[in-house]
C-alpha cells in the first residue's frame, strides 16, 4: 500500500519521469521479443549453426530523440509497383504516403509503403549514415501502424535489419533512393561484428 501511494505521488509530481519510464520499458520489450524470435529454432532467420550461440542483438542505447510523431500526407492515386529486392523477386507495394519530420532543426522526408499482400502494417525501409559501420549496409526497416489525424509515429528505436543481414538465403526489399537519410540514426538494432560483410 505504501509503495502504491509513493507511485501515485511520483506520477503526479513528475509525469514526464513516469512517461519516460513507461517508454523505456516498451523499448526493452521490443528488444527482448526480437532476441527471443532470433533464439527460437522455429523462427530464427540466423543460419542454423548460429542459433544455439546467439546471445542477443547489440542495440543502440534507446534515445527519445528518435521517437517521432511525424506529419503524414497520403500519396494520391498511387499505383502498385514492383519493389527491387536482393534477388530477382519483385514483391508488389504501393507508396502509401510521405512522412515529414524534424531532427536537430533539419527537416527530413521518408516514403512509407504498403505491401499489397500483407496490409496489417505499413513498411518503411531506409538508409542512414550508420550503415556499413554500425548497421547493415543494405539498410534497415520499420514496421508502422497506420496514421491517425495526419500524424504517424516513427520510433527508430525499433529499427531492425532485414534477414539478408544475417544470411544470403533470403530475399529482402532494397530501400528506395528517396529513403536515404543524410543523418546517423543512432537507434535500434546494431549489427554484430560476425555478420558484417
């Protein structure tokens, strides 16, 4: 009872502190779930010989600067197109809209896509200045919820690598040129040294 009372007082006096704590727990949940998925022999995209020794991904320290509520504009009359991949596979996507946001006083835009086969979430593939050094050279991905009221949430702390970062047996969408950021997104998953190539 005493602990409950303390938590109520803290949440009233320091709401931003409580909000930060909740956000941090969600970030850790994402990391744990991702690691669990890669440790499971039934779901892991890792080479079979690597699964048993996999202890977890390296991650950037969670950073609220990279959790963004971006402006969102739907792309009118967008036509389906074949998105290039690391193989000759050409999945069908539609450009769903454009997200616009500001980091450190500079404005950026990224195209957001909808897979015509899997429409539960939206797809955001991107390159940034961490590629080839801290993260996979072929870019990273974000899965997004549909926008509400002209806004879309981008949490780069949940950026992950395509399976191709770990094995060349997969076929992975290549981020379009328009989604190259002249910015180091120091958030999300890093690439372990053994998979850098």
